[in-house]
C-alpha cells in the first residue's frame, strides 16, 4: 500500500511552549510574522467550570487541496505520499492559493516583509531571504522526509505531542497511536487531534468541507456588507486595478480564520518580540 503521511497532535500534552514554532522558523528561516506552525490559546466554559488549552495548527495537507485547484501555474501540488508542497521556480506570486486555503495557512511573501534584523539576515534566513513574490507553507518538512527524517516540529516537541508517520502502515508509530488514542480526524485532511474529553470540539479546525463552506459564507457576508461605492473606480483608474486591490483585501481579511473558533489567541513568541 502506498505511503500516506499524517500527523497527530495531542492537545492533552501540549503546554504551549512554542518549541514547534521556533524549531520550524529556525529550520526554514521564515520571515517575521510568517509561521508555518501557529499556537492558539483557547478557553471555554465559565467560572467555576472554565478551561484553557493550546491548539497548534498548521497546513492540514488536504486530500483534495483547494489551493492546488486554484494554482494556475501548477506550482502547488500534492505529492504521492500526501504532503502538499510548493515549487518556488514555478510560483508566480499571484496569491490565488492563499485565498483558496480555508485554514489560513499559506503565506504570500513580498519584498517589504524584511528579515528579523534589517539589512542583516540571520544565518537561517539567508536562503529564504532570496525568495520574493512566492507563496510559502508547511510541507511536513518534505525535504527531510525524502531523507528518512521526521518533520522538525515533531523532533523538537518536548511534550511529544506530535506523532508523525505513514497512516497506511499498521506497524507505524502513528497508526499504533491512532489505534490507542482514537484522535479526532480533521475530515478530508492528513491531521488528527487528541482532544481532551471536556474540550469544546469547535475549538479545533473544521473538516475540509465545513471549512470551505464557512469560508464561502464569510466571503459572501463581506461582499454583501461592502458599500456600493467600493465598486466605482476613482477617476482615471482602470476598474481592473480596483478589482485587484479589492480581491487582495478580501483574501487578507477573510483568509481561513473561519476554519476554527478561538476565544483568545496568543501570537508566537517571535511575533511578540517584534
């Protein structure tokens, strides 16, 4: 049977230490504000029965990725083993895949994003600093997988919250873990969550079909709420240019944040230090 990579994230063990976020940034040298892994602080219930947890999210590597369908240059594609990756040589930086992702986990890299220290890229940023006008995302560390290694976030998780491997291999660690822990699958994706018994299920990402539906509903609501004047081009400005700006604004505003509900959100320590 063909290899099919997946990841289980055990929320019962996660302490929100951000090791996965930092390890990923160190490995791939992502720009300030670009985190392939995100740490979300959530709360539910009311005093005296109030609860809190950390929910780590990343690209869910969908079975039928909307981002792949949206990519006109075929730069984004799904590998035979399951991870969804980006060919930077083919990427045109149009951002269509960013708007198509219902989980808000794709990042359009522009010239003005800079590096952690202006004019002096960190050693880990030297390679990524050369990438401009392309889309980046989590790839399950596909380059490492081809060398027989684990994703960097999995290796450096001190709580061993992340279990990665071939879900089609009944003898793999992840298959045994799934059989033991019975995690919640994010339907239509390659990611599972071990959810605490008393935790509100809506605090983890929706399945793909529901996430896409929620994304479309949010876009329609925004479109209906937009003032009619927004459709009029300023004098001397082509309507196509206005449409492009409005489209980019919609992508930035809607993204995929509707894919899961958060009561509170703590940004990564790297963002807070900026």
